[in-house]
């Protein structure tokens, strides 16, 4: 073993909820050498930006009897009939997924939700409370009972800090500000990763018995996004390039309330607490699209409704691309207590105080339902038949279990990352402790990656990375957005090919080895070009409309042909080769129905 | 850079330093357009993307929750993602951006926060729960939760730490960020070791090092008050045994509903 190689029992890439949960569980189950590497400090992970809540049917509150769907909530009196159940959570999630979620996985997530919530609480997570001291809950879109467990509107922040503290407590080793460059898989066995210490620019091979990706999503491929600048889908592209397939990539969630022109998340809790959406005529337009649920319809439906209002000329703002979010009637006290962060964001970035004024918002790219296919234990699958990639795990937004199917419900992502991060940690501990050996690595993968970095740095190039990135975001937004059609998707594919050619001439301005974020931006762009092609190709293939994937040329759901997951395999320099995987459905309990709200 | 005259041009002065090649830090001037709503972070991005890719800084969420982008702007520590460029310009239309002071510089605006994180870890930021864990949640009153609000929203950006005059003198001091975290654990009715924590915090590197200069309050981009938390910890440390006894008493009822007022 040379000085370019580091050995751990388990290496986890990404330190958000999924990664930190897995690390904590593996370490406390006795695995000695657990390491997490993250391109940002763990507490900078994007899980911390989640706001509104985490789902679990705790039955701590209920609507005041007789008050209607928008009426006030109260703590559930002792001995009163519960209003929520795990079964209801399961059904809401299945319906939210437009029947594309795997029902065995959804069942596991909703059942374990209750336990995960209490575990967070016992670890010291600071939740908001009911008067009698239970975890507070609010309404959320697509959920038929108030089951969003929250800490004001910084729920992700408190969960992230809590689980990171636990990982430290259990002696997890963190490689903070290390950037993963490559995944080493040979003969369907994962052998480690190659990563760069950003501080020094040195490249290492990290060998491990088990490797996990918890690298999050890719919202940065779009112009308007709620996602952090770090969310460039690195893990998605690295896995794909290493021969791992990607599942259901056509399903991209647009959140209905991103801050106008910024895309910054204005929590769904705004509507959960009773906020309205208004068009330029100050009309609650959701009446036309989802009269039963109004603003609390699922995100795909609300974002489409907003986009229709905008496209039909009823948008607001200088370019007509905005919608009003009205919180004024909630009153000062409620906004200060429950939505303080949202208020601060509105004041800081658009100069509007939601207590006094309407807030301009617009749909914003938010969440990837698809990505790396796994089983319910985080085990990554090599193909549509479910063959495992030995020693390789994934959880969180980068994984596709699939619990969200074609559309995720709000508050189910923090839950997904927690439940399946925890399960993956347990599965890796069992794998390592049941005699897994350190698999050998052929050749010198670190050196291969060093050469790749050198060629990028040495490229005299005429193209600025930023200019290519802007053009990618533009075509993804225009052609792979809320409304899609064959012509636009073909245009996107052509554009991406042209952008890939331009990337060959990309120039990295910073030539130094120390903390070279200019080099990282080039690598991130290359990753975005890689998976964006898969999004466009799978969206073109799926000629139906389901959940967040809406084809104006095929506006109906087509269960006879498309009740399947799309599995995209890398196919040399050609576009992806597609295969299809059946959806796990309990035909007796949850057969597909028409999805109406 | 291009300018069609639509927006005024302003000057951004950035402190540059690469320890591998530079003898000492120096200021470099860049020009950017002042578009409506431009933040200091937007200006840094524009410079990095189109003028000089080697300008180096940390950033991620761009809405003041991840804590990456604390820097020193015109002599004051803040998160550049929520700093409006227009409001930071002097009369000559200039803004000056330096790394957080009193910390080793990694490169340009990136500092080495090692001592910051060591102190964070030193105060055992995790909760130590009592032995009897209930089947459901521990019960906490809304008032007990509200008492933690001053600490729970801390994003660990380091703005307070690097504005602290005691930290400027010695990295042995625990620092306002870690003391705020310790305050959060001490005040949490679920924590079983407040006495042990207070004993440690009352030691030589802890709460008595604070000279109540209040820089941390001015620097905090989340409007938190570490000084007040430190004052509270001092008071509690003086009556540590009574506080421990009260906590033990409280923990007997942690599984019971909070009585209505």
C-alpha cells in the first residue's frame, strides 16, 4: 500500500442526512473505521436547507372538529380517536407518486417514520411542540392528515446538526472538503473511490469494503432552482460513468414556491399554515385545478397550475413569470413563530415583509425523484433485474428506492434520507461484519484521475465554463421543465451534444493545486452535461404524462405501457440504452386509480 | 468586461493570497455592473466566472442557512450571500472584501477554521440523554423550546468567532459559537449532564474569558446573542448544584404531558 492510498472499512460520499445517518449507525453497530467525505463541510450540506417538516403519522394533532380543511389544528386530546395512520401515509405517498413508487419500499418508509422521528427527538433534535409537549405537526401538500413534524421552518437545519453531532459522538472520521472524482467498480464489485483533498489538490485512492453514495441532487442543471450551488449531481454522473444505471431520471420536481427570480425555497409550510396563491387578478386560481385540496395539492399539480396561469398571461412581475404568495391573513404572531426563516428570506432577497405584503414566487427546480436504483437496504442494483453491485450502497436524493415514483410529497424527502440512510448504515455494518474482505484494485485509479485533471488544467481552451453552464441551464429549463414535448426534448439532446463538444475546449483559469474551486466548477459542469442528457433522453422516451413528467403531446397517463421504471445504462458515447423495470404494486390494497385532488 | 451603459460600474476590492506563491496578502481591484438586487456574493461570482477564475471563496446555499460564506466586508464580518452590494459601497463606489480575520488564510477569502471546529467538538455538542428513554418523545413545553431558540438557529458560520477579541489573542478560548452550543445543551431539559458541562465551561478557557465586548452580537448574521448565553452560563455555573438538582427533578417528568397553564 502506498502513500496515495487510504483504507477504510466504509467510505460514504456526502454528509447530509442520508450519509451522516448511515455513518452513525455503522459506527454505533461496531464498525471501527467509518469515513465520510464531503465536498463541503458536513454542516453545509443541503439537507440543512429543508424547511417545512418531516413526515410521520405521530397523531399529535388533529383539525379542530367541524372546522373544515383549512381550519385550525389542536393537540389530539388524550383518548380521542386518531386522525392519522401509517396506512394513510402509505396511500398518500402512493397516490402522490402517481402509482410509480414501489409500494413495498413506501410501506417500509412510512412504518419506520414513526421510530425515526422519536430517535431524532431522543438524540436532542429541537422540535416545535404542542402545548402538552409533543412534537408539533402541520399540514402539507398531498397529505390527508397533519403529519409534517417541524421545528419552526428550519427543520432540515436542526435534523442535520443533530445527526452530524451523533456521527461525531460515535467516532466517525470526516474528510471535510474532499471531492469525489471516481467510483471504482470492476466485475460488479465496488472497490473504493478516488477523491481529491481540495485543500492540497492531492488525489487519493480510498479503498473500502463498502462504499456509499449520499451525494444529493442536481437542481443546479436548471436556471431557477431552490438548490445550493453545490448541488451539481456529482454522484449521479460519477456512478453512471462507472457503469451504474440511473432510474426514472425523467422525473424532476419543480417546487411551486421559489422566490421570484432567485428560486430560493419558500417552504410549503407557507401553504401548510394557510397561505394562498394568487394570480395577477388576485384570484385563488387553485380553485380551477384542485378544488378539493386547493393550495395543498401535490407539488407537481400546483407547479403546473402556476405555469398555466403564467403561460395564459395571468402571471406577475416584470416578465410575467411570477405568482403571488399571500401570507398576510396568517397574522404577525403566527408568521414570527412558525415561518421566521421564510420571512427573513423574503425581506433579504426581494425586500418584502410577508406580514405586510404579497411575496412574488415562481416554480423552482427542487428535487430529483430518480437517480441510482437501490433496494430497500440501500444496496445499489446493477440492472432492471435487480442484480446487486456488491459493496455499493446509496441513499437520499441520489438514490431511487423508489419511494417517490413520479412525484414526491413534501416532507417525504427528509424522511426518505433518514429512513434509508439508517437502513443502509445497518446493511453496510452487517456486510462488513459478516466477513467482507477488502477487494483488490487493479492498476492505479488515482493516477488515471490525476491525468484527467492535468488535461483539464492544461487545456488552453477558448470557452468559459460559466458560459457553457448557462447555456445548459437554459436548454434544460426551456425544454426539460414543467411542460415538455418531443420537439423540445430533441432540441435539448442536440444542445447537450453541442455543449459537450464545447466543453472539450473549456478553459480552467486557475492553474494552482491549492483549493482550486475553478477546477471543481469544470468537473461539476462535466457531471451536469452527463446526467442532463439522460434526463432529456428518458423524458423523450416516456410518451405519457405521469406525476412531475408532463408531455403536452401525450397528456394522459398510460398504465398499459408506462407503469414501469425507466432504467438508463451508459452506452459508450451514444445516448443511454434504456431498459424497463416493473413497479412493485400491491394489487389488492393499492391498485392504480385515477389521480384527482 | 462588457457594459452597454445600462448599469453603473462599481469597484470590488478583494484580498488575494496564495501561500504557495505570494509573500503576503494584497488587494486586487475588479469592476462589476451594479444590477438591481446584486449581492456581494453575486459580485464575487461574476468576477470568478468571467474575469479571474482563481479568485477563491466558499459558498453554497446562497440564502444564509449553510454558513459557508462568512467573510469580512468593509471591516465587518457577515454572510456575503445576503449582503446587498449597493448598501456596501462607499462614496467612491467601492467595497472591500477580506477573509475572516484572526484565522490562517488557506487561499484568498478561504480561511482555516480548524480551531473553530475543535472548540465546537470540545463542548460535546451532542445531547446526552437520561437513562430512561420513553417509547415516544420526551415532553418539552413550548417555553422550554423557546429558550433554545437563541442557539438552535446557529449555522456555525464563524462570523462571531472571528470578530472576538479574545479569539484574536488566544485560540485556547472556547469561543462564542461553541459556548452558544453548550448553552443550548445545558438549557435542554433532556440533557443529563448539565453539571459536568457547566464545570468544564467554568474552567480557564471558558465563560470567564469573555470580556463582554459584544462583537459577537454585532457579527452574528442570524441575530443571535452569544454574550447573553455566556452570561447565563456564568450564573448557572455559580449555582451548579442547585441547577443539577432541578434538572434531575425535571427529568422525572420527561415522559409526562406538560400540564395546562
